[in-house]
């Protein structure tokens, strides 16, 4: 659930930012689309700089909590004892790392598809206004946020708590989620969307 909250926040950010950038683009010109994302990124950087601490430097972390984190397999703080090259070699020999790499490559492409191709497709092929396309572009991100919290977070935790083996549970949900994501191809066969309340 903790990971799904973190991931859902990244998705839900697009529900807010895509219409905001579209509005800035229409009202103030295309440069402000980049300006807004740049300013928001800088504000996030400042928040991270102020809030983030290594566990050993966090003033409110008790010794019991610190021991619990370490016992749970947390990575040791500071540079790796074996050096960066040896660590890279270890990662490249690990099958799980390759699986994650392939998965995140597909995930990154999906992000690209929904953030760049979809709004452009809606404007150029479906002849929508920029603001209307931003409204429709936010829909997949809303669905992804809800699915991430409900399925990727609550359902997986619930099934594991009931005694199911966590590896098959996570793999099954991941594969089914990727297959359901193929529904986006329906957008290419759509001939009309009507007026759903977006300007």
C-alpha cells in the first residue's frame, strides 16, 4: 500500500498538471506550459531538500524504528562498501533487475503515450480544443490512480494477509494490469466523442 500511494501520487499529479498546462498554454502561450512544469518541479525539489533525511539523521526516528527498518532489509546508508562498479556488476547479473528494467521500459512508454501522443491525437485527429483534450487526457490518469490504490495496494496486501504467496499474487496483478492497459488501443478506433462537459 505504501508503494501504491507513492506511485498513485505520480499518476494523480497528471490529473492536475495536464489541464493546468493546457490552460496556461491557451491563456499565456506555449512557453508557460514549460514554465509551470519547471516551477512545480523546483518546488518539489525544495520540499524534498527540506523534508528528506537518511533514517540515521531523522530527529523523530526512534532506535526501535531504526532497528525495525534495518531488520526489514533496508539498504545500508552511505556509499557501497564494494564500490560502484562491483555494485553495477551485481545488478546486471540479477534476473529481477532485468525484469524491472523491461517492466519500467514499458511503463515509461505508457507514460509517454498518455502524456504526449493522446492529447496530440485528440487535437489533430479528433479536432478537439486543447482544453477539451486535456480533460480527456486526465481520464486514464484518474483510472490509473484508483486502480493503483485499490488493486496495486489494497487488494495485493489483502490477498497476502490471507495467506496467498506474494510473488504469484504480484505477478498475476501486474500481468493482468498490463493486459487491461491495452484497452487504450480503442482510442484509435473511436470516430466521435460527443460533448462530455469539457470546454
